[in-house]
C-alpha cells in the first residue's frame, strides 16, 4: 500500500440540486513526491490512471522525537 492514512474526516454538504462530498485525509509523501488518493475515493469519483485531479495542500505534518509538528500552508 502506497499511503499511510493518519486521519480522516468526511463532510456531506447538501444543496438544492446536488450533493457534494468533501473528503479530508492525510497521506505520506513518497519518493518523487508521489501520494495516493484512497481507493474508495478513486472508485467514488471514477478516477483512473492518467486522469488529473486537483489537490489542495493545507498543512504539512512532520514526525519528530517530541511528537508531530504541524505547519500550515498559506
């Protein structure tokens, strides 16, 4: 498995004509900057090899001897 799932949150936003699913998850970055979108999200949105997805980098988490260090982006 290419990703280490650390936390997970799911929010359902209901609009008059559609339902929008917003997922938040944390993954480990691997050699070459590779990350993995969780399988259930790929299946839910029909993401296939070669597709482009828009991701937002919100926070960087680093593990130290003292614990986790969080650095907000932006």
